[in-house]
């Protein structure tokens, strides 16, 4: 197969160019993905895997770790991930005591204490005249005449309705006492919002109100229940879909599910981004120069890393013509996995995007092209395979000579067929 005379010049040139073109495309894809790792939104295969269709749909979707993003809607899962991030963040950047305290306030909130109670407070000399007591539960808010403060319990919190009730106590009043009272209510409410901490905001968001936590009346789980019901219905319909009408209905269902998922998970994802950005703002320039904190290995991270390494490494080998046949076979297998994640099979929902294919798409064509390249020695025609072959052949020849000499010495026979060596040693 290495005999170049068996191929026309045009075939040789075109096959080498095809190898170089595919190698460059794979290498550029890998380098682009590597470059995004330094940005706030690094590349991930998560979306591609979650939208997989076809016979291997479940296998590829499970590679994402959380295909339906239900983990984003579980307080314990997200809170645990945030606290794990904080621990890794603190260790990686070696935070000092002040930075560690600020990071803890980001997570757990900033509040005062009255005895054993966590509170938010605002200064207030006295209640307005004609107001003997507050019209909200004493376990939520109270006035301490001795301390001259209006307090709100940091665990139960003041709801917007509670705030409106307090303000109604001095409705239509413009005197100094009423204005001082309204200022104190506004101040303690703002301090409550800014001092909640991300874990409290998370719990409140998952219970329907991002400002509140703990009261069963505030928990609005209807959307989450609806989301789970829609997922169950979609999976059942997906399993039995056989007609174009049913598949069109599936596409409509999936769009609705995606919209609802975004409504539910969007605020949590935004909250996580804000938490990490505020954490980075605590660092000095020297600490920031250490690069991002390491992330734990997950199935998704392993898949992403293998994809990036595969694209970059295989693209480089194909460009250099080094181990070109091996690289072509492995690259074909990798692209076959891309194909099987979203195969344009009959009876399978069409993959999202502008491309329209039936059985054969660009990924499959590239698979066939790579297998064709694996069947011919393009690296021997133009590449490092030829250089490698020269060294390997020279090593084999030296080894053959060395073995022959050892055999001759062992038997006592005169060496034959190596006059040059004998003359050189005389």
C-alpha cells in the first residue's frame, strides 16, 4: 500500500488535502473550545447531550449528569455545590481572615444578634403617636423602646405584605414621627434584602419568592410540579411516537418544557453566577493570577475533556501525518458518536438547528472520509509517517545486524554477508 505508483498524482494530492482539511477542522474546533475555558462561559457538551435523540438518547443524556436539570431545583443539591465551591475557592486562593469572613457573609448572610436571635435592625427613637403596637406578628417584627430599634427576625423575615401593613399604620400622615417610622421600615426591609445571603435567596427562590424563606404559605411549588408532569408525559409520548403528527406534537411539547425549565432554573443559574462574581471581587490581583479554582470531576467534565483532547490531538496528528491511519480511525469513531447523539433516522425527532438531513448528515460523511483515509497511507506520501518509517526501518536493520553478530560469536563461525563491518573492525 506504500507504493506510490499504485495511485494517480491527482488521487494522492486530493487524499492528502482531504486529510489536512479534516485535521485542520478538528484542531480548530479543539483550540476554540480550549480558548473558551478562560471565559465566564466555557464550552460544554451539556446542551448537545441533553437534546440527544434516537436509539442511544438515554445513554447520551445521562452523560450530562442531570439531563432534565432537576438538580438545579433541589435546594440541598445546589446549596451543597455552592458550599463545596466556597471551600475550594478559599483553599485555592488562600483567603485571609477578612476575605473568608466576607465569603461567609455572601453565603450565609449578614445580620445582627439580640440574645440568641438573628435579626435585622433599623434605628427608631419611638413609635408614631397613636400607634401602640405593630400590626404584624411579634415573632416577625417588633420595636424595642429601650434599644430604640425596629427589629425583624432574620429567619422569618418581613414579607412585602407585612411591610405594606406597617406602612398603613401612618397612612396619610406627613409629620416627622410618621416619616421617621416609614424610613425605619424601609431601611430594615432593605437591610433584610441585602443581608439575606445566597443560601437564603436560593431557598426563597425555590419556594416561589426570592426574598422569603420558611413560611409554608409562601411556598409556590406549582411550576415545579407542572414541570415534572410535563417531563413524564413527554417521555411516555416519545416512547410511542410513530407518526409525523405525533413527532410534531413532541417538538411542541419539548419547546414548552424548555421554556418552563428556563423559567425555573434561570434565576438559580443567575444567582450562582452572581455569587461567583462577587467571590472573585474579593480577591487581590495576585490571587486572581492563580487562575480559576479547580472543579471536581464529573461525568460531564470527563466527556468535555475527552472531546477537547480528542479534537485537538487527533487534528494535530492528521495535520502532521503522524500515525495518520490510527488517528483517522479514532477520529471516525469520535465523530460517529457525534452522529449517534443526533442521528437523522426515520421516526426520530429532527435535531434542532438549520441543517436538514435524512440518514446521512455531515458527521456521517466525515466518518466515511476518515475511514477512507485510514485505508491509504497518506502519512507516507506527505507527513511524519515517512520520517518515522525511516527511523523504524533503520532500528530494525541495526537490530538484525546485532542479532546476527551475537549468533556468529556464539557459534564461532566466520561472519558472512557483512564484509563492510568486518573491514571496519580489522
